[in-house]
């Protein structure tokens, strides 16, 4: 019996297959695979299918592999698709394909946050400030010549650093291993399937979702 590894494709977990096709000129990586019921439930399979189709073109994502850790890195989505085949009363299959352009490893990529929005008045007698909480495990947080203050908060994934009083013109840069990129994140969950939502244009039941 084959013991499959996993691909963590942004927020979606997929079964890792044997082949990852690469092209050297544009650093492209093409992945394809199949999810099925069993072992997945039909609800989880359909939600996974929707997550794949909802990935945003040209968006940067973290991708990690169980059996091909040398391919771990940050990639840009260039194409995505999934096709469902349902044999009524029997099994359901989703054949998926994702085309990626490799941006680089943690040592090659600086991540930059563009903090937008206004500092608003509030009813608590407090002054608003610019703040950010990068992933747990990030490093080398840089905001220019002025350094922000920081505090540690508790999250479901562990202690997370919150940076405060970020300079108004700064777009912070920082580094993070792809394996740590999702730690401390905010999650939107499709509670009907019990699966985290990924991408945009993703259908979610009006009364079956949770924010955590």
C-alpha cells in the first residue's frame, strides 16, 4: 500500500504524487494530482476542488512538500483548475492541476507588507496606531531607520509577536521559512465541510462558516 505524502498549497492540503514537473528557463513548477472519496468525505473533496479553482492568478503563495522538501518555497500562481467526476452512489474524484512560477526559497525572498488603511477614532479613549503580526517564526523584521515596539500575544498556534507604532511611511520587510508562513494566521472555515477556505471567488454557505 502506498503511503502518500502531502503538499501544503497555501491553505489547502493535497495528496502528494510522485512527479513534479519543472522547467529551468522560467523556473516553472507544474503539479497535478487526484483527490477522491474515499478516503475523503464528499464535502471535503468538493471544498478542496473549490479551493483549487479559487486560487488567485499571479498571487504569491507558500508551497511545501513532504517528500520533496527541496522544492519548498514561494511561488506565483499562473494557472489552476480542478475537474470533478461523480459516479452516482459510488465515488467522487477531483483531478486537479496547478501551474506555478518559482519565486525562491526563504533565503532568496524578502516578504514585504503594504500596510493600508487609516488610523480611526474609537470609543475607548485610546490613540490608534499602525501594527502588524507577521507569521510565527518570521525573522529580520525591518522598517527602516526607526524600529517599532513589540509585544507578544497568545494565539492558537503559539506565541505571536505583534509590532506596534510602525513608522507611517514604512512597508515592513521580513523573512520567513515557507513551513512557518501559515502559523498564526486568521482562518475562514467552511464549517459544512470542516475545511479552511482558500483564494477568492470561493463559494461559502451563508450559515456555515467560521472566523478564527
